[in-house]
């Protein structure tokens, strides 16, 4: 994905368990991921910079209020 979408934004729409699995593979701080109860339709923003993935927004459901 990094190769095909370099310097581009990508949106992925999926369920909470899939979000958890993807984030567990990408980020180094797995403790935060393990402790989070991911909600379906939650917004999660991750950024790839300096050879690493970083979480910018995690499990945000403000749009449902």
C-alpha cells in the first residue's frame, strides 16, 4: 500500500475487529490497541512518517452523537 499510494490519503471502511487487527500489525504501541474496545464506524487516523506508523486519532465516535 505504501508503494502504490505514496504521499496520498487512503480511506479504509471496515468493522471494529478488523481495525484492531490492522492496527496491531502496524503500530508499535500494541498495549493501547489491546485495551481499546473499537466501535464499528469509529474514526481512526494513522500516519506513516519517518519509517513508522503513528496513531493520530483512535476510536473516535463523535460523529455518532
